[in-house]
C-alpha cells in the first residue's frame, strides 16, 4: 500500500488537460479559460458622461457665469454639438462628452431659465467631474483574463463589454462510468432475491457533473470475463475510465487483470486509507483509469478525495484540492491506527468557530449517514483517538455549504 498523500500526488502527476473548445459567453460560465484574453478596445471607448446633466468647461464654471445651452446629446449618438466658451450642452448618461468640456453638472446642481443655466450657489464643480475618460477602466492591449481563470459572471460581463462573443476554454473530460457485479439491478427494475440496486453509477455520474465533467454511463458489467472486457474496452475510449467494484481479492474481482490485458499500466493498487483501501490507478496511452471500491459510501468518499481533484486538473483548474478547514470536535472519534480515516461529520458554526460531531454510523454500509454529512474529517494515520475539544482538519463536501449560527428565538 502507498500513503494517502503519495496516491494523490501519483494521480495528478499523470494528468493534463484534454484539449480546448471555443464557447459562447453563456456556455463559458464555470469553465476555465484556455487562453489569455487581451482587450481589443478601450473601456470606455470614448469620454462619456456618468450623469444626466450639462457638459461645461470647468474654467467657465469657476467664473460662475451663465451658460447658453446649444444642444443636447444622447447615449448612442456619434458626435456632440460644437462648443464655444460660455456654452453648455444638455447631456445624458453614457453620451459622448464634447471636446472642449471637462465637467458635467448634474441637473439638480443647476438653475435653468429657458436656454440658459447657472450653477447653483454653494455648488462647486471639479475638473473631470462625472466624466468617464476613455481607457480609464481597461486599455486596449491589456490582459483582462489570464489563462487558467475560472470564468464567472464578472468575466462574462467584461468579455461582452469588450465585444467578445466567445472564449477559448478547456474541454470537459468525458468520464466513462462502469459498475460491475452480478448482484446489480438498475433502479426501477424488479428486485429479485439476492439482488441490490445499482446506486454507484448514478451517484458517480452526479459527482462527475458537479465537478464539471461529462459522465458516460456504460451500465453494468457482469462478473464474467467477456462481459467485463467488452465494457472496459468501451470505457477506454473516454478521457477517463472510472470503475466501481471488482478490484479487491475475491474470486470474481476481475477488473485489474482484465485492464492489464487491455494494456492499462498499473501505477498503484491499495492505499493506506479507510474507507477505500482497494483504490487502484493505471494509465493507458495517456488516459487515466481509476478503479473504486464497490461499496457506495467508499466509492463516494474516494471520489471526493482522489477523483474530483483529478477531474479539476483535467478541466484546467489551478486549485484542485479543497482547502482544509479546521473544526473543533464535540465528541470523541476513534479509529485503528495505521491508515488515514475519513470520518463523516456534521458541522455547526457557533462561538466564532466550526464545531464537529459524527454524522452517525461510520460503517461503510451505512449509506444514510451521507445524508447528514457536511464534511469529511481527516483523521491522521498515527492517531487512534481524537478527543473532545481537539482541532481536526475537515474537507467540506460542498464549496457552497453554509454553516450559519442559528437565529435567536
């Protein structure tokens, strides 16, 4: 067996992105930029008014003289009326500022008398007031988005403002998912004696989607050589093959030897973790194959700790591991020393810190415990007991989880 840290590092060393694709702006949301985006134009593209008001010369305003209004300019118009000293132009927000003007007096700061205006007593204008200068936000040629950036709403907004209709992003990896076992039945089918429903395929597909990749469901391979080999060979056409079950030491655990037949070179098998010890990883022609335990809880935990980071790297993310968060234990947690243990915990925020309790039965057959799990507490390999009040590193199961202090009654 290899260590938890070594296994994670070994997987990531082998992986890279799986190509690029150009997407329209809406479809780029949540994707990773695969290029530096350089501004093709200035923002703003021209001097324009930030207010509805009157464009004037600052020097004239200092003289507190009356201004003759010589015209009006609206947003979207290409030019403004010609200006002379002592004149003003009525201007709307976003409209181009006339060449001689260097201040905008808002409507509420002037007195109007027909075609004449005067700045109100007590109002002081500043040079450049309420004028957005050309290129003051973004200058043509600036790099506005760096390669590797996770694109959000603000990125979509600035790309659209720059006139970009699309952006190059890293392609979503296609993840083939194969569950194995004679005992498996698809949900919705009659459940005969000795059979169980195949929850792994859908759970792993949901996890793949949440990570940002595209699942390809291969169905179920039966515990015979030909069925399993055909399904595994089909899965090797994807960018990553993910299998569940068949990698332990039982009589029908055929996944690893058949993968060898298909040319998959093993990198490691078995990791010093619980649950998930029988995790296996191999490569074939640059494509990764990750084989998970068949137990649904084990499969989901191993996915979270090993497969999700792999997919994030393939998607082009710079940060692939979740930042550990510290919580304070509110009850004792026990395990056998020798392996890193992923304890399912629930969290609550109180007294300025996160508090952690066991989410319930830690047996890997207790799937319902996952419903109450906010995070995985990472219990070190060399510890047998962590006591009440001890800090523990936890990995949140969702980046958007909210641990808010309950409101007072």
